[in-house]
C-alpha cells in the first residue's frame, strides 16, 4: 500500500502505520530491515531501487526520526538520497573535506575540549554531538540557498545544563573558547519559536579553523524538544500539525524503546508495554479512498465528514456513499481501515439538517464550518425562512408546539 502512496499524503501513511502496530517491538525491527534492504539496493534494477528509496525517505526515515532512533534515521536518509539523487550525492560527498568517521573524531575532540572548559568554570553540563550527514547538508543548502562552504553547522554539538542561567554561562564559555561567527547567533530562549522550541544556537570558528555549531539548552528544554509540544521531529520536518494525544503516544513509544534497550527482559518492561497499550486507544480513525489514499478523521467521523475532507464541493454534492462496497447512509460512522466511495450529483448543495447534532451527520468541526459557510452566502430572507422551518420541526419533535416565535 505504501508504495502506491501518492505525494502529499505521507503524513497520513506514517500515522496509519503507527496506529496499526500492536507490538511496538516491530517498529525498530521494521526500520532495521529497511536499512538492510537499502544497503543492498545497488543490486536492484533502477526502477525498483528508486521506488524503495522513495518509500524509505517518505516513511521509514521520518518514523525513525519521530522515535529518536537517530542512527537509523540518518543512515536511511543518506541511503535514500544516494539512490534518488545520485549525482548530487556524489558531488556533495566529494565536496566534504573529511569522511564521516573523520567528522565524528573531530566532534569527539570538540566535546572533550568544551567539557574541560565548562568544568573549569563550574558549569555542569552534558555534551553530545552528531556530525551532519549528507542529506541534512543538502536540505540546509536548499533551505538557505547557499553553497556548502557557507553552512555553519556541518559539525554541531549540544550542551545540556541545569537551568537558564547556566545556558548563558555556557554560552560565555563557548564564545571565550572559540571566536563566534557574526550574525550566526539565535536566542530561542528569550524568543522561542512558534512551536515553543527553546535553545541557544551559536556558530563559532572551532579547532583547526573549522566552523562549528553549538546548541545550548536546559535538560527540561531538551526533554520538551524530544517529547513535548516542541517535538524535535516536528521542528526538523517543518510540520505544524499533530494533536496532543498523538504526541503522548510518540512519547510512550520512545520510552518503551528506551526501556527495552535497558532491561527488555525485566517485568518492568512488560508493565510499561501494558500501560502503553492503554494509552494507545485511538482518538482518530484512518480511512481509505478507492485509490488507497489515507483520510484522517476524528473518532466518530461519518462518510459525510470523509466527503468534506476530500473536497468542499464533493461534500456539498454528496448524495450517497459506499463503505467496503456496501451502500450506507450519510451519517454512517466510519472505522479505521474502511474503504469509502462517495457518490455525488452533478449539481447539488448541502442540507441544513446536516448541522443538527441530533442527526449525527457531521462529527468534524471543519466539515460543519464548510456547511455553515455555504448557507452564510445565501440570501438572508431565505436563511430566516429555512431556519424557522428547521426550528419548527425541532420544536414539534420536542413537543413544544406552543412556543412563541
């Protein structure tokens, strides 16, 4: 199904994948298998190799990113990029003046130097570093529209400290240790990003005259960036969507993976998995179009919600629907995995009773807003008369015949 996925619907497929995984231990196995397939992709025919790389880039790499399995993430991205853009990949690889192992050794040296300097100034800190991989470099070049030599974060380290004061103290140590690059400092603590991402970002001329990016944040900020509203995957992928419940599920999934890595055979691991099962009760459903595209709806969503999600005019002109090949009423509640076919008239308009909660035609606020917008455009007198008729029918149904209108 994923290989038939059309561009622009990747988010739905990723969410569907997460929603159907009952045993979460399958996820890292799935990703590891994909890494193995990509490592051997050079032996495949060109068309098959490209399709596999596209699937990896759109589904598996973002999934690894969301779960914090960074090593798999960058390898999946690089391998996919290598087969999707072979010329660009080779060009970037040749431009890099060091191999990945060399960049990692460089970062280790930076960490040791910085750790010693921070300790000398009494700043307790945890320092981590991951050199940029080729796909990440390319993405940054595309975003900033600059050549590789103008990027300041080919090599980067993160510093986690106890409080905000220590963040700025660590910044002072970094700038005393290495010369900062003008105009490459961002204070996202004083001015958080719209998604509440908080951190200090600075670029310096590090050892051997090479540029180095340093990110400084508190442990709390780092935890929030990893698991909370400012989730790292949302920042990296440039997305803005996602509901709180889905974020909680991602957090629990990552904790399960961490727990299984530390004590997978202990009883506590089973307890965490059991608690996760309770958290994973779906608040949304994932349905399919006849072409296999995923439509994400709120729980209780109807075929009419589905129609309006496809397109406003499809919703307005809907006159019937089939679910899994069977004709159903417009207020039929859908379930995850249902395949929905909408039947429309050549011309048509919504009905006012679609807005009545008692009729249960629409569960989505977005769909109700589209129906309301239609009627707001109509002549006011027609609105008043039609509204009166709806109200009279409701009053009659409720037995309030004598109400003074």
